[in-house]
C-alpha cells in the first residue's frame, strides 16, 4: 500500500527521460504500436545491470511455453519487512499494468536514497514485481494465454471445482501457486484494464447470483481499496463505483479468480486494481516470515486485542489501537512448566538446553473494543 499513489502515470513522468528506462526504448507503443516480448525482457535485464545492488532478476516461470518471464525483487537486506507483490498483464489484452510496473521498478531503483518515498519502500518492504504474467496473451493481443485460457478463471475456487486436477492447470497458474508456496506475502495487487476501480473479495457467490458478498476481513479490504482509490484522483470520483471501490461479487461474480485464491489459501490480501478504462491507451496517456518468527497482519483502523499463543507456552495478549500507520507489537512467551517444575521438551523441536529452538508465532485478532 505504500506505493499506491505512484500508479498514477503522471507520478512517473518526471523520471522517464533521465532513467535507464527512458533512454532504453519507449513506452507501450512505438511506430508499430506494440512492444515486443524481446524488448520487455531487454528492459528488465538492463534494469538489473544498472541497479544490481537493489534489484536482482530471477529467471522464473520457465514453463511459460519455453519462454521466461521475470520477477523483479526490490528490497534491502534480509530483514523482517512484510512481502508485497505486484502482478501485471494477467490478461494479455490489458497491457497498462505491464508498463507501469516496469516504470515503478525503475523509479524505485533510480531514486533509492534520493527520494524519501522510494527509500521508505525499498527499506521497508520486500517488494516483488511481475510485470507480465501472460506474455503470450500480450503477444497475441488477446485475453487468454497461448492456450486461450483466461488465467483469472484458472485458480482453485471455494464454491465450484474449477479444474481440480493440478496437472490440467495452465503453466502460468501453477507458477503463481508455486511462487506463493515459497514466499509468505502479506498483501498483493494485480493490475487490470477496462475499468477504473479497486476491487476486493469475495469475487463470487455460492448461488452465482450478483450481490454484495464480503469476506471475513471485509472491513479491512474496503479500507485498503479506499486508500488506493483516494490516492488515484480519477478513480475516487467514479460515478459508476461509489468511492472508486467495489466488492467483486457485487460487480459481477467470477470463479477461479486469483484474488480470492490468494486470500483463502495463502492469507494474502490481494486487491484487483482496474487502472484504465481503455485497455489499449495511447502511449501519451500512460505515464514476515516464519523463519524470523515475524507476523504481519493488515487491519483497518480501530481497537484490537492481539493474542500470541503456541502449544507449550503461556499465551499473552496486548491491546492495540491502530491509526493510519503501522504498529509493532512484540511478545516474549514464557514456557509452561510440567508438574515437577521443569520446562518441557516440545514436539516442535524446542528445547531449553544448549540448543536454540524455533517456533511459529500464531496470532489471533479479536475485534472487540479493548
């Protein structure tokens, strides 16, 4: 959420001429009206060459039809910052996110230690950027991938068995699912085109009818969507969507979507950001980890009781009042003692001799007023 305001294309316009991205090529279109996949890869490789200290490119998703899409990871050091991901070009005919994410990656690297916001983001977030999830669809100028499958209908669904056989899922879908097995993302945003609105779960209803259907964290999702929309002047003034936000099921139900899957299976708070009414605009229009026992949770402002618990340890709680900023709460749990007064050896592998035990910190959030 720290970078929401910078998705407005005009936020990047001042950096285009002086950056690597600016003199490397062009924006979305040139005289032939299309940026090729080869140009896209060259831009990412050039970015890594120029800023290797802050950005390293992983060759990932190699099963993308013998191609290689790229994920840019931008962060400083291995610390306990929350992980956030941006995904663009989920639909091949919606390329605006692809362009903006390339600009964002370059802007962050070009302005680290120069611009306060860029420095705050790089130092405070493990930011992962995948500009194009669907390079084949982009090359073909169509919604689906090389097999003409809509990738945003290909994920496991809570209401309907959408392609339960993992072997039959699309390579892009499997790659995203594997990615989230490897990284514990706190939040995420996927960038789409064709409307101007911040969309949040749930995306579907059990009876397939269209109505507002909020998830358990509906209040937090509405808050996150509103933060983005208010940072995007045109979106917040929408006449179609009050406040520039919408519940997905209330807009139109979909099944097999990436947004709901992120939340259900990975605990990742993902928004679907529709960032351009025009899918193919003119170029001139675009400008905690388990290892560290660190846990990140997105919540709307308010009062919460935070409880830390683990089998074999005495639970502790704290009352937290959240405003607009982040709040850090540290817990040191005392081990329970056995009947003879000794500290137990736990199945989790923790012991209290000369070895250091590790455990996963489990937090539950009670929304009662403290």
